């Protein structure tokens, strides 16, 4: 862990600093990748903040060079009952991993103690037995911490446990808060859509904003900022690298270059009661190969998901292979159209300014409804895919060429937009 002594020094409790102190709360993965650039912007500007990094977020921030704290640094983390409770629960979990053992003990102990305080020992045991960590919502814990820390603003992502508790605690104390939604927030809208939850909600695009408005948020409460985690997709150096690949591989010959970003399609959804067609990815590839074979205006690039065990069939004219280790952000700027089922490549392609076509017949389509959320042009069948390619997408090469930058991608970055929202809340 990076030394956070300077982050938690008493001057944060002085009126001048406390009037500007921003607290960030997020776990790892794409969520910390969304808020880390915002914290970095505050750091560069010399503005005070505290970053509570949950699970793997700490390791990410350490690589990013940002100071952070964890649950083990919160008030009460070293209390004997917290250590006893946390140690007992931690022993039942798989050992190892990047999260330090003392962080796991503190997280489990503090949360479980609050569960007992709120529901009693018997009910707490029952809740944890049936829900596991999903039972945790430590609002009282964050309320006590914020009373001691006196932050001016709380910023958290759309996760349902600690992040949600932090924003609820801020509301109790009338501290302004900002909720940054990483992608669509399809489940989280049930609580983030409530007007009392955070003063501002920062979202990916206008379609997500509209969804939150339909759930009751006011116009001024939901701001389209984009997601800082995806900023590299529009970096000028990445665009130039994509153009260089396009030229080096002979893809700049006037043909429309289609990227098929494949992914595994299971026979059944891993969580929901939905059936899938495990052969769908190969059917899509076969259809695209057929389209290219029958129409000289197209070129196809095939990219398999790292977990797919598929042998690429070489030998067809104007059909090339992109290995999974190839830089995706660069590749997206070398093509014109990206075809997906529900892969996150579709979202990344949209944010990079590419035209996206989604096959909305995947078992995962309800989880990533790209066509509903303004990310893609969706089709229900492979016949529709062929019709769309033949009749509509030849315009893409002019309108969405890697040489052309979409107007909505020009201007302030997502990081700058979120900092602007922070500034407005602190004013």
C-alpha cells in the first residue's frame, strides 16, 4: 500500500481543507479505472482527496501511482471484535489473491459487526448465510467515518454495497455526493434512479441519461460525461496507430473493413433462465465470410475471444485474422464497422467512433442491450445482418472512416467533464 499519512493528516479537518476534501469510494476492475483519472486530475491540481480502494482497487491505484486507503485504515478496523469476526469469516474464503489478508479481515469484520448491530446476531448469521457479502450495506460505518473526516463531497460508483452505503451516509449528513455509473446501470437504476440518491449522476451517454430520467431523476441531476476508463480509445496517438495498421496491411484500398469480435455463446445463461445457441458465433462468422466472398466492396477481420478454442481458417481472399493479444484500441481505428453479439468490444468500438452492429439474438443480449442504449444498430437474424451490410453500411466508410472524428468525440474528456461536475457541487 502507498503511504497515505499525508492523505489523512489533521489539516484535512481544518475548515479550509475540509471545504474541498473529496472522498472517492470504489472497488476494482472497470470501476476503479473510471475514477482513478479523476483522482489524478485532482492530485495534479493540488486538491485534497481521500481514495478508499476496495478489493483489487488498491493494487490498481498502486500501479497508477495514486495514494489510497482501505478498510483496514477505517475507524474500528483494529477493534478486537472486528478482528475476531473478520478472521473467522476470512478463513472460509479461498486464500491467496492480490487483496491483502488484513484488508479482507477488516472488510468482513467491520461489515459483519454492523450487520449484527443492525439485525442482531441470529438474524445477521442468517443473512450472511443466505446472501454472503451481498448482505452488507454499512451505512452507519460510513456515517461515523464522514463525521470524523468532514468531506465536502463523496464520489462513488454504482456498486451496491460499500459504494452505495457511502452515498447513503453522505445523504444522512447532507454532504453532496456524485454517483458515477460505469456503463448502463440497468439493475442499479432501481436505487440510483431515486431522487434522494446523490446530487448528481454521471452517465455514459444520452440513452442511459434518458433511462434515469424515466425512473424519476430530474433533468439537472443526470449528466452525460462518458467514462474516463475508455479515454485511451480516442487518444490521437491511438488513432494514428490504427491508421498505420490499416495502411500497412493494405486495408486502405477503398473497401469497407468489418471486424467480427467473437465471444463464447453458452447453451444456457450462467445466471438467468435463458437458453443460447452455442453455434451462434460460428454462424455469424460464416455469414460474414459469405458476404465478403460475394461482394468485393468488403473486407473481414476476425478476432476470437481469448477463452474461445477456435482455429482460424486461412485462405479466403479479403478475410484476415487479428490475434487476441493485438491492441484492441488501435485495431478499432483501423476498421470501419464492428460486429458483435454482446461483447464489450461493441461498447469500446462505439466509444472509439466506429459503427457497431449487434446481433441481438445472444443469450447475453438482455445484459448488454447495445441497440436499446444507442451503441449499435441491432438485428435479430443473420439474414437481417446481410441486408444491413449490403444496403446500409457502405456509407460508413465515408461517414465513419478512421480519418473522420465524430463530433460527439471532440471537446472535453470524460475526466474533465466529471471534474467539472465536482467543481459545480463544491461551489
